[in-house]
């Protein structure tokens, strides 16, 4: 079988077309009611979701356990929107292909646990998904200098990963702005995703700082009306884009 064409540095990967047009609201499934998951997904999609975010936790890299490929498969059956799988796990290379087979369109791994980022990013691309690297709030963006031209997106955590419902860390906004500036300086094409504590009080700030994909968990799935809450957040993003 012929090898896939080599991607030039700074060019979008063959899988980058899976990224949604930005700004994009990405409701986090972790906060949804799994007893009526199909209905929750449909409501958020009707409200303006552009993709769905799935947090995978292993109880080692982060102090919590969450979901695996079967949940990704279930979400994939419930929507045609792209699935953004965030691997908060040790040894992600062992599971990347399985998550792509389950329906993942975007996969991010944490810089803090991956010793050979170029190899892992290439593997994600070879599996057919868009590749992202996630950074914890205290991890500087400088660690991405050598890998940034190869990424489809960067996920900046705005809470310390492991649990939903945490408060947004405001200092991450300057980190978003610095990363956006660096992406533009080197001519890279990576989108910026912000995840953690995102809600109506800060979603526009994150967008204006340079983020394009905004992950919202409890701000959408709080047990009341995910359709209306997603619509309100999507409207804030649309209004800010028009003003910009």
C-alpha cells in the first residue's frame, strides 16, 4: 500500500478538514446525563454545538476515571458532528487507533505525558484524525515551539484536569493570547481550544484572546435545558464574531 503524502511543516494535515469552522462551541459529554445521553446530545446540537468534546481519564495522569471507546461509539451513533477526544491518560499511543475506530475525529494528548510528541502526532494523523496537544494551566506554551507547525490544534486547559465543574483560571487568557501571537508569527495553522470552567461570563473573553474552539460542560449540561443553554453560548460567540 502506498505511503500517505508527507505533510509539509506549517501546512494543514490531511485530517485538518475535520476541524469545525470557528468559533465553535464544543459541549463536554462528561457533564451530560448519561441516562438520557442521546437526548442531551440532540438538544445541544439543536442549540448550536459544532462538535462534542469527550474527556478520557485513566485515574493515573488525572485523579479520576471517565469513559472509553464504547462511550465514543455511542456518541458517534447519536450525532454526525465531529468528536473531539481529549486523552488525559498515560501511554496514549496504546489507545489512539482504538479511539479513532470508535469515531474520534480529533484527538489531543498531553505534552506532560508524551515523551515523543512528533511520533505521536504523526501517528494520530496516520490513523486519520486531526492532532492536538493539550497543556495544563501551569505548562508554558514554549514547550510546543518545535511541534507547533505540525499541529491541527492546541488545547489549553483553563482548569487543572480531572474533574468537571471547576472555576476558570483567568491567567489562561494571557496564555491564549500569547499562543495566538506565536502561531501567527511562525505561520502555523493550529486552532486554539480552551477547556475548563467556560461559561457565559468568560466565553467571549476566551474568543477575543484568540481561542476558536470553546469547550463548555456544566454550562450546557446542568440538568435543566441544554438546548437553550447551548443556544445562549453559541449566540455569544456569533455576536462577538460579528463585532470583530
